[in-house]
C-alpha cells in the first residue's frame, strides 16, 4: 500500500529543476557567500532567499527547466496597493 501511494504522489509534491538550473543556483550561492553577488539595483545581496531567486531567474533566462513562478505571489503583491 505504501509503495503504491509513493508512486502515485511522487511527482506532485516536489518541483523539478534541471541540472543547469541547479548549477546556476550553486554558482550564485558561492557568489553570495563570497560577498560579490549584486541585485538588479547594484546593492549587495544579503538574503539567502533572494540569492536563490536570482539564480533561478538566471536559469530561466538561459533556458533551463525551471517551474513557473507562483501566481499566488503576484496576485498578493498586486492587490496590496
């Protein structure tokens, strides 16, 4: 029974990232740790989450397989005005 459930829900829980996307995020995290990672405005990145977001964004631009951005975040930010 457990093996059937594992197989059934295996792909629905975790997002799938390509090796190219993983390597981009890894490179960006090394830059962040070294203190050389800059955001779009030119300021130094201090947040781990922001560094991951930058890495995924670069991977998307490079054409790597990365899941789409969550639509709930864009809806929340646009309705806060």
